[in-house]
C-alpha cells in the first residue's frame, strides 16, 4: 500500500458535517445528524466488504473530470432520503427500503448528493484551496466487491460519518478518495502530499465574538430572538426589513453574520441576500437564510444565490451556534 497517512482532516470534515447536516435537515424536513468524522486509510478490501446493497455516488473536480471521489451509503438510507424528498408516505417508504430503487427514487437521492457537493464547494473552495465539485452520477450496487472497477487503486483516504436520521436507524456515510484525488482535495493534510501541496488554513481555536444581524419582519419573533442573547456567544441585532436601507451598509461593516427571513411581503429574502453579497462592505459575512417552512426550492435557490446555509424557525441557541460557528471559524481563521 502507498504511504497515505491522513493527519489533520478532522477540522475540515467536522465543519463540512455540521453544514451538510443543517442544509439537509432543511431540505428533507426532519432532524439530521452527522457525527464527528473518522479519518483513515483503507485498501479495496477494507472499503467494499461483501454485504448489503449500497448507493454509490461519483463526484468529480469540476476543473478536472479525471479527479473522482466516491460517496457510499446503504441502499435503505438512500431510499429513505430520496423518498422524503419526494414526499412518500411512511408505508411506501418502508416498501421502498426493501427493494431496488427505481429511476425516480435514484434521481431524488441524486439531488440529496448534489446538495452535499454544493456544501463542500461553498465552504471550502476559497478558504481551503479545494476545487469546486459536482455529482457525476449515482447508482445502486447490490453486492459491493473489492474487485469492482470503481475501486481500482491500492489505497484510499476514507472519511466516515455516523449518519443519524429521525425515524431511521443510524447508518454510515463514507467518502473515499483515491490517492490522486486525495492530493487535490486534502493534499495539505495528508502525509507525503503535505510537503508539495499548497498549504491552506484550518479552522482551529476559539470563535471570536461578533455581531449577528437578524432581518425579521415579525416583532414577536424579533423579541424571541433577542431573548437568546444571554446564552449566545455573539451580540444580537434584530432589524425590521422595512427599516433596512441598502444604500447605508456602512453600519454593518463589523457584522460577522446575517440571518435573513426568506418569506417577506415586499422585498424578498433573496433581494437582501443579493444586496449583501454584492457590496464589498458585507460580502465577506456569513449569511444564513431562515424560514418557518423551508422547502426544497427555497433551500436550493438560497444556496445557489450565495447563502452559506438555511435554518428552520423556531430555533434554539444551540442550533444557532451549530449552524453559525463553523462558518465563522473558517472566516476568522482565513483573516487572521
């Protein structure tokens, strides 16, 4: 086996897990939890043990189609996620887990994995010098074996997350990087590649307190958000969107993050998002969209328009911290 020894990937992968879990939760509408990553190396026998059917997603470096990595989950989990996205009733969900996925269900799960690569690109393309990525395709494999074509190579960098989904038994999401792809995605943190690849900052240390602005039309909700400040690391500033002046952004120069209500009566949440991302004063802040009933369309549009994440209301202070801290950690480390 090649001398491929992951060293400091945990920080990168932990931030990714928190962001992906939050966005996926908003997309499918149930609680999602990705545990701390387990980083290791494995040969093909250690990855594709003969066993239960899997859903395998090929992802690639958009700048180099030859740079491929793989995501693997059980077919039952893939069916569940795809079914949730399609609004399957519980009885149909149970039936789908026990049989091969049809094309419609496989396409729906592919949308979930598209979200996973979008999160990776959004968080790490600039701050970690990682290339933008996308999904090539997803397929189901009935009996994974070590001699299959997709596992050509003698050693892989492997990142495994415990995947917790409300109403479903815990599973594992695995990401497998062949050595050549590992060089491009995680070269600065993997063994011999660390001596040649361009170094990049890793989000470490304490989060520095900052000011967080909530653009929220409902006065009662603004009051509820302000009540969270005593248990929140950051200072909270709530604003009625009708009082927001897009021509007076200097007052937001020290703001570290914005939470913006998506559903507004006059200007839309997307208008505020585009305004803040389009001005040099505010474009570097973290931006999280919020809504009482996030939908697939809202989440996807927000992320593609420049939002860092999406959160469902109402929320507790712990949810705010889990959603915001990884975003702030990356920004604060990059600017230090």
